[in-house]
């Protein structure tokens, strides 16, 4: 179906932050499959883990115990201060799980009808009906009405608006720590901590959607660590299993206990091969120090982009960076960059997004910047 406007290029091979087309032409990937290839393309340890596991066992069912899924849940618990995991196959599904968990928690813990979810304008949480209802972008909802009820949207970064919206019927607030799809929007300092305090005061859950920001991308395992807070529920996907489809909804043990057998499920969720891949991803991030690397390279890249795109706003954290060109030039910029062998994308008409593999080499960044300088010199308004 025609759901994508595709660029006229196909890649047949990848290595680290490089991609190659069928003619052997090299591209420097500053997008990482939209923040999926955190450990890079064709990482030997991920490839080996997937190959070895697929030769042993690919699927049984969540009707049976799965030691790899348990090991992965333990590793994620270790990274999140003891959260429990539910595994699924995508970001949208991780959000669906979070929304169901919040509704059940609200109506049992706070009282009947306490099922409302407060989300942010401009947010993106996925395309399925629950996630779409949470998504604060009317253009993405249009033509699919009616939306699931019980959602309110307030301005992102506006603590006063959040205070006005969270009440006795609120089960949860759902937020991205940085809004990726809206053009890498970073909320004001203190916002997440303020929302955390508000949720505590009004007895509502805080769901953080770290589908795009998680797994080291912003320079910490999870972006919330920059704010010194913890969510009650955490959504992960994208880079979790190195490019295999996997999502996870994590919750503190108290909140996770809301679900009983039969409340939720997934045929493929937490399967053997995805779990083996995710365990290898966590190992690689640890062994190669990729959180620190994302912080270091992110600062370096943002600084260079600030010089290259003088007079444009450069924002983000770690290796999730948006450059606001201040005019609807991002599409033309990305197409021209692709033609010259550098991959970036345009989440909005005026923003160019950078989410390269965390393993990208410094000289690859430098080479890409030289190309982007040429492109910008060509495209920038006089
Ligand atoms: C913050 C966030 N949440 C959810 C999703 C949906 O993830 P998926 O496309 O895997 O369903 C995305 C995808 O871009 C995202 O950025």
C-alpha cells in the first residue's frame, strides 16, 4: 500500500554507520534507520547472537517459560531500578500496553472512571488506535475518527497547562522526554521533574515513551536519567533488539502487578531470537561504552552543526539532534544530501534530524559534515 513516500535508493549491505547500495556506492548513515541502528549495521556480535539463536530455537510461545526473555527482563530491571517488563514487537505496541496498564491501574487504584490519559501536543506515540489517540497531532488522526476516548492534550513543556489538566480522573500522563517526530523538541529544564512531582501529588502514573530516546541514544541509558527522575511506566522499542522488531513496556513492580494473566499478550513478544539480539545489544552498549560515546559525539556533532548551520537552531541530546532551518527546506536538503551519500531525514518540513549509530567513527562524522556543508551552501537562502 502507498503508505510511504520512499527515497529512490535501496541498500543491500551495511557496516557500522555505513550503508552500501547494489552498485557498491557508500552512504554515511546519520539517521540509523530512525534511531534503530544504535549499535550500527551488521554488528558482528548482534549478527552472531541472531545466527546462533536461530539455529537453536526461534519460537515456542509465551505459554511456556523462556529463559532468554527472563534474562532480558532481568537485565532491563538492572538498568531501570527494578522495573518489570512486558515484551511486544514495536513502539506502538509498547504504548498500547502502557495505556491498558494505566487504565486498569486508574480504575482499580483510584476508582471507577479514572481512566483519562494526559498527553502532549505534538507528541508521537505510534499509529495503532490507542497510540494514535495519545499522539498529539490532529493531522495524523484526521480521517480515522472516532478516536479512542479519554485523552487530553496540553502544550509540551507547559507545566501550568499540565497542572490544570491532571485531576482525579487522570490515570496517567504520557510524555516523550524529547519529542522526536515533531522535530526533536527539548522541553524546558525542570519540566520532567515538575511533571513527576505533579503525578506524585495527584496520584497519577508517569509514562515515559523512550521508544526513540532510549538505549543510550541521548548519552544515558534512558533520557529520564538526565532529569534525575524515574517513570512509573517506560516504553522502549526501536534500537532495543538491534533492528529486529521488539518493543517493551516496563513498569515498577507495584504498577506491573495491576496486570493478571489474560490481561495482555503477544504471540511473538520476547521471542528467542529478538531476546538474544537485545541481550547482545545491551552487552555491546556496555562493553563499547556507547552511552558515554553518544554524549561525547553528540556534543561534538551539535557544535559542528551549530557552526555549519549558523543562524539555525540546533537542539537535542546526545546523538538525537534536530536542526531547525527556519524555512521549509528540510525535504530538499535531505534529498540533496542523499544524492551525495549522506543520510538524514526531515521529521517536519523545516527540521533535519540526526540519529546516527552510536558507533559512528569521528572521521565518518567529519566526512558527512563536509558533504552537508556543500549541500547547505547550495540550498540555503541568500
Ligand atoms: C516516541 C515514539 N513512540 C512510538 C513510536 C512508534 O513506534 P513503532 O513505529 O515501532 O510502532 C515512535 C516511532 O517513531 C516514536 O518515535
